[in-house]
């Protein structure tokens, strides 16, 4: 089996990890979950995180074939649109993004947004296969955190988005619209059915208490043995009860309102108003 090279880029402002995954034999690459930097106090965007990715790609002389989103993120703005424009690679996400677009386009009053997924270059179906260079890859639908969550299985590596965190931190919240603790449990079991030595790459790390360093790579075997929420032996019923109780205590992510309305557009910023300025909406008393 050809094994992909995986390089993570950690954005400490949002605790997000973006990845460049490459076939070293073909110099082909994909970018997973890129970040567009956003200063909420000033309402300013910047491409610092994107530029790090581009510098790395240039240094390695990689040809980027895909910009891959694991889901519609609620904690950071996506850099997918900027990267797609600069690199000419299509953006892709799970096909159920249409459900997320439909829900949030109504909340934000986005009458200009098509809710058929056409903001993205490609919508992946569950089980769909593709190639990254000479490496086989496939889609594993893993809803629960959101309806559109997918895991990208590329060679021996799986990019799980927010579905799982490091074993000492646990699992994703399920209290967003369309989220489901029962679906999340089932999705995690499908990840756990991958070979034990499959490398799992996570979208976030919040450095659990007692751990000194950020970390974002684990394995199926490690998760099954030690995940504090869903290790082997935890029943479906116990997981659902614990997950829903935990969700009831959580605050909304700080950047959920700007993030969602950008990310359902595949990272495209809203169109400019008549004065040439772009605006994000803040729905009052609606969440």
C-alpha cells in the first residue's frame, strides 16, 4: 500500500488543525480543513494560515488536487475558497451539506444562497472512491456532530473532522441543528471498524487537563482502548446519555455566527453590499 505523507498545521487561535496530505511518489496532494484567519473584534480577515500552507506546497513542489472539508465548521472560517482560487483545485464536502445549507440559510436570511451544494465543486457520497495520486481514497459518512460530516480515508490515514478528539478529550458535541448523539455513536463505530493501526487525524485539540502538549494524531486502536467517552465496552445507551448531558453544559463556539454563514458557501465571503463592503449577519435571540 502507498502510504500518504501527512503534515499538520495548528492554528492556536481556533485550536484547529489543517492538513496537507500527499502521495510522495506522485507529488499529488490534498488540503484538509484550511483556516481563513478572522479577527472578530475588527471584522478583518487575513490569509496568514493559508500562506503557511501555500509556502509548504511550493517548497515540496506539490500539485494540489483537492480542497477537502470534513464538515461545515462552527469555530473557524474556512480558507477553502481562497485556496481553490489560487490553486485551481476543487472544493469538496459530504453531500448532506445541503441539509446544513437549508437550515442556516433560513436562520441568516441568505436569500442569494443556493441550497443545492453548488457552492462546492464536488459533493461526496458515502462510500465514494477517488484517488490521490496513486493512493486509493474513500468517503465514510460520519454524521452526528453535523448531518454532513464525513471522514476521508486516504491510504492508512483517516481525517475524522470533529467526530473524535484525542482519547483523553473524547468526542464531538451533538447539539447543533441536525446533530445526533445516537448517529455519532454509530459513526464512531464505523471508524472503529477500520484496521487498528489506521492513523486518525483530528480537526481540533484543546489539550486536555494534565497534558502539556497539543496533539492531533492517534490510531483506531488507541481510541478503542482509551477514549474517555466511547472506548470499547461503553454501550450505545450510556454514550448517548453522557454525550447529551455534556452538551447541555456547553456554550456556543465563539465564532459560530460568522463561521457558519461563510462556510456554507464553501468559504466564500458574502457578496458586497451597494457600498462595496461585505457584511456578516448577527441574528438576535434566534440561537
